[in-house]
C-alpha cells in the first residue's frame, strides 16, 4: 500500500526543509511507501531539485519514496542541470 503526498506549487529554498520534514514524518508515522506527486509544482529552484534528488537517491528513502507526475517545470530544470530523477 502507498499514499500520495502532493508537493506545493512552489518548491524552493524557503520551503524545502519544511517539506522534507513533513515527508519524513509521513514515512515514520505511516511506515509504508509514499508517492511524491510533483504535478502541481510550477516554480522550482536548485534547492527544490536537490530535495527531489535526495528523495530519489538517498538510501534512507530507498524503496519508501517514488516520485510521480513530475511537472514540466521540474523536468525542464532537471534537464538544464542534466539530472535524471
């Protein structure tokens, strides 16, 4: 079983720490997979990309987090930085 967590419309240096903490709390509390839905993200900066990269590659999130529905904003910035999520 997995739940979806919808990322905020803006994912940037002002909210990545709080977003990460919420995701970590969901994982700890619910103890099962979480789908991170990026469909609503309109604005994203390098801190937001770093958060997504951490979620997709970190061993502590391995098999617990799946990134889904990445918005065009996320895809474009990742392409610019040559990052594959």
